[in-house]
C-alpha cells in the first residue's frame, strides 16, 4: 500500500513537472505579431544586405513532377538597388540600379532593360503582370531585394503563429530560430483565385498562396529561411500546377560596404538587347481584354 502511494505521488510530481515545463516553454515563446514587427524594424534599419541563397523549387502537376535546386548571390541596399545572380541551367542576372531593371540571360547572351516606371506599371493591378515577370519573381522568391518583403511582413496579416524553436546552420554555425506560420488576408497582388493577368491559350495564370513559413533568428531578427507555395496554370492546360519554393540563406552580412559597381550592369561582349517594351505593351493589352 505504501509503495503504491509513493508511486502515485511520484507520477503526480512527474505530471506536474511536465505541465509546468510545457507552460514555461509556451510562455517563453514571443508573440508572433511582435516578432514580425521586430523583423520589419530590423530590415528597415539596414543600410546594406548581402547573402548567398539556395532555392529548392518543386513543381507538382497532373503531367509534371519536377524538382530544381539553384544557388544565388544577393546584394541590396536600402535605396532599393539590388543584384541577384544565379548560375547553371537556370542561370540569370537581375540588376536594378535605381532607375533601370536589367535582366541578362547568359544561355542566349541576351539582355533586356526596363525603366523604373515601366517596372512599376507592369507590377500593379492596373498594368497587369505578365507570366515572365511575375512567374520569374515567384520562382526566385521575394528575396531579390529583401528590404521590400521583410519591411512589411505584418501588413494585411490575417494570422501568425510561432510554431516551434529550431536550429539552422547559418554562417558556419547553428543558429536558434523561431519557426513562424504567417497567413494573409489575401495574396500579394490580385485577389486570391484570380490569375495575375488575363488567361488565354498563350498565357499562364499565376496565383500566390496566402501562407508561408519563416525561420527567424531569435536574437538578430533576420530571416534565414522561407517556405512558400503558389499555383500556376500553364498555357493550354486545365490542371493547376502547385509550386513550392524553399529559400535558405547563408553567408548573411548586414551593413557592410557594398561597392557601387555591384549595382551596375555592363552588357557582355556580343550580347544583344531584347525589346522589353513590346512585352510590357502586350501585358497591358491583355489586361484590357
């Protein structure tokens, strides 16, 4: 009888300790909204940002199962200038120098340049967004210039939850991160369920998902990983393709000197220029239909 009573008391103490530990763990987690605002403040205060990223893109549809991985180097500053470069089969270079967006495709040795006002016109609901610009930026995530997306994480927010604590290997060491689930009232851009441009047999409909996962450094409030999903309907297809994009950042540096040459594009020898104005005009005409 005494042994049974002791065992019962011991189990009670263990249960109480477990409940207390769980409560302490829950109370040690930050408020999700406060965490996102800290991230916004961190990126708003930055002068420069550079990193190397690894992007894993998984495409799943009725007739297509594909997985691609690519590495990128990224540099950006608070004025909005940025440089993003990837190598290999999906190699490309994007440079925004503050007035012109340059896009270079090394496979064909071709480049295009789009004035800032045309970039803004093509990226607004009034101007419409073509599959080339919208789809490409969705593939590469929102990190070509991190100052844009990470400065407004709490805007249009529907719900945010801190799910757990997790370590990521960044800058050569393990870093403690909060894993945050974020859901928005509607996806960035056109309302959910509507393609970003008029859909024809020659165009693709694109839809961003309103949820994503973020891995946030507990002490520096830097985002080291983003996991997001989107949907795309390819030209002539009835089935929707699901696209999952996981972006992991490494070699992250903040507020270190970045040479102005980084944000300057000089066409390589023999490179030919594509007429981007025709694409912008085509996008606007589709939007009017």
